[in-house]
């Protein structure tokens, strides 16, 4: 029996037993099932600024957790060992939402304020994010998403009452660039607009040489962000050769600062990363 996944714009049409593009959702007897629910591959207590979140609970720490799978195919992915694989390719440990919240509470004495869902794309297992975030709020702890923002608005609206902060990748400002990454610029823009009305939002743009490093593109991006809210922090981040994109040099630091200067014409909070 066929079924269509409605988590993101891909709308994967899956035959019985087939996996979605994200490698985390599967058609089982006509029902789309989240197969990486609670399957944790990575966990670390990080400074909040590493997410990066520059203007949210500064100086605190957060328990960062990740699973496997992603609904984009970025050739420069820094976490490709977990984001570009399925459950058969990597070691996993099942941790229930309650167990994960207890872990977060354990680290509270070390400055932990909650949980950041990160490393791979957390929204392909949005049910786990939702169940855990509800429990976190019961314990007065924070829930943070680090995401590519490629998710349906109906799911985002379910999550937002329980999300305190998000860092959303805005990978560029050209439709054709997003398509090469397997994504949709319009879908991400819609999520940014939706999230910005409900929680703290920061954005990150990784600057890849000869891909999205034009001053004109940054000006268009910054203008659009300012229309949403000119106080949204934007992180302009330096690229280093990774994964399937090791055929070019790291982004020139001078170019990063030129892009920052352009963005600052329109935005009040612009930061550089990896410089």
C-alpha cells in the first residue's frame, strides 16, 4: 500500500517497505513511520554560542543531541557521517524522551539549560522533538532547534509552542542553488517567517566560494531578513573543504567581512563565524 510523507516539501511517495529521501521515515503497511525516533548517535554538552546562538542565554551550556538522516544533500555537510546515512550504517543508542530529559537535568549543575536538537536534521524526527520538548518545559528547561528549516508549516506550528530558540540555515538566496542542495528556498523562507513570530530565531549562511558569495546575493538576503525583522541575528560563516566539496579553498576571510558589511546596511546583528 502506497503512502505519501508530509513532513517536508519533497512529499516522498513511498511503496510499502520503502524509505524516504531522509533515510529516517518509512512506509510500513501504508503508514509513514519515524524510524529514528529516539535513536541517538551523538551527544555533547556545548556552549550555547556553538549552535550558533549569539543572543540567547549567553554564557550558558546546552546538551546537544543528534540522530541520523537528512532531507537535503549538501555536498559540504560537516556532519555527513551521521546525516547522510541510514540506521544500518551507524551505531545508535535508544534514549526515550524521559531519559533524555533526565540526562539534561543531570547536567544542569554544569550550567546546562536544556537540549539542542542538532548535528543531523532534527525535524525529520519531529515527533521525538515534540515529545521531548514538552517534558523539558515541564522541568523549566529550554528546547533549541538547529535545523535546515525544511519542514511543513503544519508541523512547525505544532512544535513552536515548545521551542525556545532556533538557528535556521539560510543556505543562500537563489532558487537554483537550493535546488542543487535538494532543497527549496521558498520553504525555508516560510519557516523563518513562521518561527520568527513565536520564538528566538538566528540564521546562518555558510559562504561557499563561487556558489553564494556574491555581494548582490547577500544584499538581497539581508533586505529580505530585514522585512521579517531587522533584529534577527545573521551568522555569516566561512566554508572549509568537507565531504564531497573538497575541490576548492576555504572562503577568503576578507570576503566574509565584505559580506558582513553589506548585511549590516540592513540588519542590526550580524556576526562572522569560522574566521
